[in-house]
């Protein structure tokens, strides 16, 4: 059986969402979690912060499970947030995937089993139809009529229940709820039995593996009431043998959503435990490892007319230095991706400008400014070329970084600022004195910068000195267009329109 038959999104996702393209280095954890998901039938909460890469992770998990011959269903529940009927959404996705499987021709010796499976599938549709009737009627009685903009996939299921008429009078609906109550209780039991039976048929007829894995993503982004309804639907309709649910959430946010419904004193943690059999946490990603995978993006900008200080050619050090800056600002992967996207967009722009004459830019100043922009820091607009105040972007300890981050940021901003002094330092043991009064120079040269060490390792002091001397040399090169702060500031402001 082709993979797309039991995982409809596989062909669309297989080249994009696989462990080989995972910059976060989560393959080992993903393989471990896949083993846990498939070792039994359960409802599992995957917890991760916003921007931690949950969606990327669960989509890779989807393709991994599909290749392992597990039927997999995925849907972004936030896309259906406009609806008042989560049961219809989940029903439609599940039915569609089951039909994809059982529509395939069975082996000749499994024809009789295939016939039984299709009968069971039809019985499941009928039971789900009963559940939908009860759900829709109850919603209308509660004053929350189902949205008329139900998705096309949901409409497929609703077509099986033509006697649900949202325009009916409330009394008729109340009577319908009463009439459907006993039938709905029976249907709940039947739904679970049918799903279990179908999972066995999948294994016996098509050699697929159980359980069926249903991944629900973006639950924490939904309206609080809708999120709770999704949990209720999973718990009451689908928690059964042969079916495992993985719900991807920022659990803290989900707990707050529940409290917004039931009150701030409501024990939302205890409430969620009744829905989930297990809670697993998405591991924190090593930003250093993540940045190491971006080295090829840095090498793309090996333009001889664009001189990028302090590391023009050592792209590994560029990536590691950026990682230190991201860590010092407690940035999540989503934030890092956005800032990097703007960074490389600015380099694309600078590459075009450099077609006329060589341009000297400072990568630390550029990335620090983009971080400040991402955080809406006011110093970005207030700073000028002759400003020498500290740049307040360092918020947390970075002692595990090889760079002295505070010194790097401070020194690089002094490399794009102007100052005045009677003594001009060259960094190689020489200095020039001006007896007629202070003259304008690079702010870095107003003090003896040969004493600055950009690294925590004191043995690398000479490397620091060489880097800074080169920057001073670039500033003095009349053939270069050397960018000061306000040049960087302009391109940072332009990139701010990219989201």
C-alpha cells in the first residue's frame, strides 16, 4: 500500500518535514516519542512554548509514523476555530482517512475481511452521525448555532445527517435532544468499538500497524471554549483501543484559557489531567547546534565587495557568536528564524548596493539592532553616529559562550560610532597625539583598544587585537564605503516591514 493511502499529507510533506531537514536536532527524541505513541492507545499532551518548533516537530513525526506504516491523521484545529462543532471536524478528518485506506483493493485472500471492514466503516459513519445530531441540537438549544461556514470536509459528514436543521424552532430542537439522548449514549459506545475493530482490520488486511495516530495541533491558539470542546470530544467519543491522540499545546496557555472560562481560582492543572493519560515535553533545542546548521546561509554571502566584520570568512564563528546573542536574549526558535530572515534580507540588499563600490558592514551591530527591533527597543531610533552609550541587549548570563558577549557588543558599536580625542590609538602599540585639540575618529580609537579581549579565553587576546586592527584599517580605506551606525539603522528599519 502506498504511504499516502494511510497518511494523506505524506506526499506533500515528505521532502519538507523529515528528520534530515530538522535543524533542531530532534530526530532521536522524535524516534523515541514515536515508539511511545505506538506502544499503546492513549491521549498524550505534547507541551512546548510558543516558538519552540512544535508544529515543525509534529509534522516530522507524522511523516516518520507514516513511513513506519501507521495510519496517521493530522489537522490544525485552529483552522476550524470558526466552527462551533469540533466533533464534526474530527469526524470528517477521521472518516476521510479511513476511507482512503479501505478504498484500496484488498489482497485476493482478504476480500471477505474487506467486506466486513466496509460494513463496519458504514456503521461507524452512522454512529458518528447520531453523535453529530446530538451535538448540533445541544449547541442550538444552548444558543450557539453551528456556523454556516463549515469547511467542505466537515460538510461531507454533515450530509449524512440531513435532518439537522439549524433553522428549526428551539422547542423542536429540545425535543430532538431528548429523543436522541438514549441513542447518543449507545452511539458513543459503538463509535469506540467500531474504531477498535477498524484498526484491527487495517492490520489484518493491509498489514498496517496499530494504533491509528491522530495529531491535533495548535489547540492552545483556539478560543478557550472551543479548546475545551475539542478535549471533551476526544475524551468522550474517541478515547479507545486502536487509537492514540497527540495534542500539541503550550500547556500553560491552555491552562490560562480554561481559567478564563471557569475563573482564576479554578484548578486547571487538575482539570487537564482528566483528559490526558500522559504529558510529554518538547526538549529545549541547543541554539548553538541550530545555528551550526545555518553556516551554509552565511557562506552564500561571500561577495568580495561586501566586507562583513568582525568575521568576514569564518562563518562558524559568525554562527556561534549569533547563538550567544540569541541566548543572551532568551529567544525562541520562531523569534530566531524571524530575526535571521531579516538579517539575510538586509545582506541581499547590501549585496546590490555593493555592485557600485565595496561596502563594509558590521554583523554584530546589524544582528543586535535586529534583535532590538524585534523586541521594540527605543534605543534603536534614539542612537546616533556620535553616541557611545551602552547597547542594552544583554539580559542573561552567557558564561558558557566562548565570546565575552558584553565586550563584543560594546566594541562593535564603538566600531560604527564616532568620537573625539586628542589621542588616536592604532592598536598595534602606536598612537597619534593632536596638540591643537580633539579630532574626530572612530570611537574605538579614542582609547587603547589593544587591551580589549573579545573572548573569555585570555589566550585569544591576540585574535581580538587582530580583528579590531582590521576593522580600523577598513575604516581608513578610502576605497570602501564604511557603514556607521546610522547606515545600519536605516536598513534595520527597512527590514522591519518583513514579518
